C-alpha cells in the first residue's frame, strides 16, 4: 500500500523536497486549495469537501485524467463526486479540469484508495465506481488487485444500505474474480447502470479503445447485501 500525498503536505508546511522527488505536478498540486486534497486533508473535512454538502456522494477510484469525474459532476449536479487518484500528474490534471469547469460538486484526492476507504465513516457513500483497474494478471501479483474480498467487506460498511459498486474491466478473469469476491452482494445484469448514474454510459478512455477494437468489456453493478 502506497503512502502518497506527503510531498504536497511537506510543501504546504514550507518544507523542501529532495531533488529526486521534485516535479512540476507536485508543486502545482499545492495551488489547488479546496479542490485537490491529500489524505491528511480529506479525512478531517470528509464529507464536507464540496460547495453543497449533504448530497448523495459517489467515489471514483482511479480517476485517471478526469474524463468520467467531470462527466458525472456535470450530468448529475444533484450529487457530489470525489475522485481518488494515486499519481500526482493525473490528480493535477483532474484538478485543472474541475477548476476550468467551475464544478463545486467535484473534488480529487491524491491517495491510495486502499488506505483511504477504511477511514471513511460507515454508511456515508452512495456509490463507488471502479473502472478498468489494473488487472494484475499474473498469479503472484493477484494480491495487488483492488476488487478483492477485503475490498467488498470494507465497502459493505461504508456504503449506505442501497449503495452500489459499479465495476468495469476488459479482463474476463478479473471480472470473474471480482464477482466471486463479492459473494453475498446483489449482482445486476451485466449492462445495468446505477440509477443515480443512468444519464450516461460514462465510457472511459480505455473502454473507448477496447470497443473500437471490438474487444469485450465486462460490466457489473453490485449492490450492498
């Protein structure tokens, strides 16, 4: 599990970072006050991170460059959406788009979702989107997969009673692995979308690429048992 966000925290305190860690995205991240949060910043304020709090809250794990984060925030203005991203470059690019679109219902956190999600208060989330996570296809790397039994056990506590996990992947073994890991959860038909996110298919960059090649994409919505 990676500890990320500490470089931004150090810069905000006026400390310097080693040359090997210095990059423009780390320094730019400091400027997105109230838009981009480190793990130490997000939890004391959670869920009051948005211009209007108390709305349904959806988390996107792995927001990449922010395409779906922005689309959800625009098309579902009655909900708040928090993206979780593990790299500074991607988190900053998400923050740029949130700022450019003046979205008060979208925020991004530079963090490892596996570390942050257990800290979130119970029954505080309406949904979690996990789109095309690294499949870690080799058996010896399977332990690194996000959609493990432990992941669903955590989310069973963090989601509201009607809460959902929307999972997409191009990797059939990982799809089957996730379905097995979520044993006991309610499983939708594969192409059903969560009601709150029914206004668009929210096709990711990777999904567009796979579909353009006529490669299969596996989709499922799990709802809390």
